[in-house]
């Protein structure tokens, strides 16, 4: 096949950030008209950078991008859009304080014959457009009036409406429900039949097999290969993504779980009738050393709220927390840290990393606050600490002086984990520790959690992914609407049982 | 040798010091060496360079406190007004207009003035840290009200003092060097040691980069803010004492007028990120000396004073450009396109 038949051909693309971080190394990508291509890889594989190069957010260092056989060199997303490349990003990047219709037509508003904006047409068109997506909403309301899922659909609708040859969907489904995903796939298939080329970035492998035609895999900034979806078994795909055999990885963690001894350790923390202000109600919880306790529930069910109260972030309204049998009063997270508690928060970017500080500083931070400002950790100690955890957790970085914001999501998460492990905690609370992280690192983190518990640490584990919870947790508390609705342990834990309780069935 | 220079040139304090030295050198050349002439009169060192340090001491002290405030991502525009309050209180006490029971004791006047500065700082800190008002608005309250408070203390008059002990704060000499220099070294030195020999500096940078994540990592962000605004207030009070001792009286309308902008400028020249994060107090000191150096050299060269503002504005533009990522990119892409052009020619 000659180049002129390809809609998009990217070849020999390289991109480095500074001297140390090579994000893309001689990568290629091809896309046909009427094709849905899955772009896959671990976090830090270079997917996002490749997309950014294509959409003009970043400039490539070397390489050629041919669109319809002509070389393009977009310097901004606007330029990329003008040549027909439309993008929907993982995080909604619309204006929350403008109306839905304004958001859809911003920058290309239809004008009436007096040259002013034709609001009637904008609103009517927007409504019409969203109907195609089965969204019947009031388009004159502000965007932030609607849920993130709906906002995401609006972003997709906007991208599709722009006259595009290529549509890039960068993890669009992470906040969508099953029905919405289905709708999205229908639209993708329709666009494909109209001849559009679609690049689909996702972490959900099931979706890859449901909707895509071909798969391009990247690993560590390098091109691994492109394959027809129908001809590549899932296990092989995972192997190509992580560069090792996933099946064996999965097994090792599962067997670990079964080998965990059943005897109870010393009781560590107990919550009785704890209520937050406007959040969790009458919460009871006990956890012992060496135990992994899962908090299950849908988003907003009170999982995060529980640990936030336990860590002194949100105030406790009533009830009692006992730590090693003595009452615990938390005013600041520092009070909890000094007791031996630690907490990896849900939003890595806003609540976890200190982006402009180095990896070393990010790792030493919690230990330093625990020691107090007058007992400064020396540079040498900090360096040793950082080197130790970079090695122990296999954090991929040239050295500890790199700014943490330059790392991939999975490695950032490992740094945050290192930050807490450095304080030598007795209780580790993990809120969505593997969100947005590739399978390889995910399995690594799960293994770390299980190992830590074996060494006697108590772990509270929160995740939206049920099979991850099943893999890690020995006991599970299920929440619904800020209330505790059930508890499962040992053999009782199964996907069906948890889902039944989450959805509102009885706990038996 | 080369590597040492390389290492130094990466340090935040390198370029501000180089610029300061260039300003001095420029003056020296234009004045044919006159600028560097030092004379010893009565065992006291006099000269233009000494003037820069003496007159710049207020600004250096303010800039040191301001560096920390800016590193949190905040700002303190009330320092000039706090200077006026501190001067008004000290002079009124020395002149026995208020608290006559103290008998015009200079030591007591200084202590009470500094306590007033601490109170002002605490007020700013409470508004910012506890009530969560935006720093520029919170400190604007004292910027506006401060001079009013100072005038209430002095009954709206310019209070002149006759006290050699009080004059000493600005005009005194120890070991041939002006006294303000010693105040500066003591205060700013203590601050530098405090930020770098304890973990305070790191935690401050962390708060400046990401206050929420810092809170989650166990830093008591509101205490930290409270402390920093208090230090800024206390430092401003000391600067106010030096100023009023220099003019031998308290002028509530003009003491420290617009100096908050110079202090912010000094920090910016030093390269501390105004949005919060990494900071360097030594670099801010160099920045303050640059600002003062421009003023002194304009006066020394006999150029009309109006040029000072124009020069400062030019300086601001240069700094903004040197810190702007867009501007750097422009340069880079020109270089790249030049290279590309060269490749094509081949």
C-alpha cells in the first residue's frame, strides 16, 4: 500500500523533554480512512505524547507526519483542528461557566444577517446534535450543571461536529457508564462508516476488542508493533504492552492472597458510630495488623469520605476513633501521621504530588513533617531514602532530582507510595491507588500492598475496579449512599455478592 | 574551574549578583572611578557603595520577608503602611506623645513598634490563612487603613524626634560600618538560617507549589501562612524604624510609600516564582540591591529622578521576558528554524 492511500502516517517521531526524559523514540503510526485504531501502552509508554505531537500541543523533535499524503506541522490545537484533527481529552476541557450550546459552538458561532451571534440557531443546532447522542438536555444551562459523564458526551459531540478527518479519543470512557459507552461506540461505528479515522486511547481492553479494527502498541516511548485486533489474543496483547507475561504476574498475586495466614493480628484502629459533617453516617470499622480491608461502593458512596475523616482531613462530627485502644483526636493530618497512619489520596495530581519539587523532596516530605521542621533530614539521608525507594518500588527515572511532574502517572503514584512507606506507617490507606495506571504497574502495586500486609501492615484499600479489590482484600466493607450496607470476608467475597450489596440487595 | 562557574551560573543568585556588579561597574566607569571612592571621616566609612547598602537596607529587609510571602503564592502589599505605623508609634513614644510613662525610652519604643508590626502581620495572616481571603485583597485592607491608623497615632501631624539614641538606628556606625547594615545582617541572616537549616524552606516550597497536597502530606498550611505573614509584618516594622530614624521623625503620608512594589520587584528580579514555589532569599537581596543601585546611580550621575521609574519599568520588562516561557520558545524556535534552513541549503 502506498502512502497516498493512508489517511495519516506518522513515522520516525521522536520527542524528548530536556535531556533526561525521552518520551518518544522513533515511533510510527498509521491510520486508514474508516478505521478505528486502538493506541495502547502502559502509562509512560508515550501515548499521550504521541497524541500531543499530532494535535500540536507539543512539537516533535524529529519525524514526519503525513495527512492525506501531505506533510503537516501543527503548532497549536487550533491549527490541528483546521487541517481536520479533532480531539477529546481524558479530562473535559470545556468552559464550565458557559452554556452547553456555547461550549459546542465556541469559536465558530453561526452569525445572523446583522453579523451578531445567532443564538436561536446555536441552541437549536446544539439540541439537535446532542439528540444524536441520546442526550435530551437543556442546552442553555451552564455546562457545570451537568455530570462529568454528560460533559464528556458533550465534548465528544463537539469534536464529532467539527468537520474532521481524524477523531482522537483520549480515554474518553473512564467517566462514562456502560450505557453511555455503548452509545459512544455506536457513534464511533457510524463515523467510521462515513470514512472518518478514529484513534482510540483506553485502558479498558474489553473495549478495544469490542470496537477497534487495529491496535498499535507503544512501550517505554518505543514502537512495539501494529496488529489486527481480531488476530491478536488478549493475553498476547497484554504481554506486548508490559513486555512480560501477564498471566504469570496475575497468578503470583492470586496465590499470595491464598497463602495469607488467617490468624488475626493485633487490633489497630476502631471506628464506632463515626459520622462526618454531611458525609458518612454511623460508620463502624475495625482493622488489625496484617490485614487488607477493602472499602467497596460506587463513586460517592462514602469510601473516600471515610478515610478522609480517619486521616484528619475532614472533621468528625460524632462518634469515636480508637487507635490501639486509646481514643484518637484528629485536628490535622499530622496528628494521624504521628500515630503511624498514612494516606494516598484519590486525586494524585491535586492532592498527591508536589509537581515542581523533585522526586527526592516528594519522597521525604511526609517523613519530614512527621519529624517536625527542626529535625531536618540531611541531603545525604534524603538521597539515600530516595535511592532506596526508587530501587525498591522500581520507579522509572534517571535520578532522584527529576521533577515529579515529569514522571508518568504510575511512577508518580509509586513516589507517593514511597513518601508514605518512608514514614514507616502501621496503617496504610490507599484511595484509588491504581487509577489511570497501566496493567503492569497496577499488578506491581497490588503485589506491594499484599507484601506489606504480610509484613504486618494494616491496609485499607479503595478501588473502583472490583477484580482488583477481590485480588487484594481479605475483608470488604460495602458502602452505599454514605452508609455501611454490608461486610464480607474470606470466601463470602465474590463479584456477585459485592455487586448485589452495592446495588441494594441484602448482605446475605 | 569551568565546572565551578557552570555550577554557580545555575544557582538562582548568580545572575542577580552579576547584574548588580555590572551596575556598580557601569557607575564606576562613567564617573571615572569617583563612584568607588571611599573616604574615612571620624573613623566612619563613606562612599556611594556604602550608600547603596545603607539606603537599601530597608528594601533588603522587606524583600527578605516578601520572598517568603510570595513563595507561598500570596503577596503582602501592606508593608509600606506597616512601616508608617511602626515609625509613628516609635516616634510618638520617643517624643512622649503617647505612653508618657515610658519617659521616651528608645528601647521600649522600638520593642512596641515591632510588636505593632507583628500584630499587623498576624492580622494579615489570619485573614489569609483562616478566613481564606485572597492575599492581595486581605493585605490591601492594611494598605489602606494602615496610614489612617498611623495618623490617628500621631494626630495627623509629622512627629519629629530629637534623640541621638533613636537617630543611631539609621545613622549610627559600628566598626566604621553603618548600623542598618548590622540590623540587615542579623535579621536576614537569621531568616536564611531558619529557612535552610531547618526544614521550613522545603515545607514552604511545598506549600507554594501545591497547598492541598502539602496539607495531605501533614503540613499545617494555615500555621505556616500565619507565621510568614507575621514575619513579614515584623520585618516591615523594623524597616519603618530605620526609615523614621533616617528622616528623624514620622511622616505618616510618605513613609514607605509604594515600597511594597519595590520589594515585590526585588523578589522578582531574584527569580523567585511570584506564583509560589521555589524561592531564594539571597537572590532577593541581590534583587533589592539592584533596585537600590539603580536609584543611587541615577542620583549620583545627576540624571533627573524621573528616570528612576522609567529605568525600573525597563528592568521589569527585561525580567518578564527572561522568565517568560513563550519568549524563550521564540528564541529556541528561531534557532531551530535557522538550523533547519541550514540543513535545507545543504
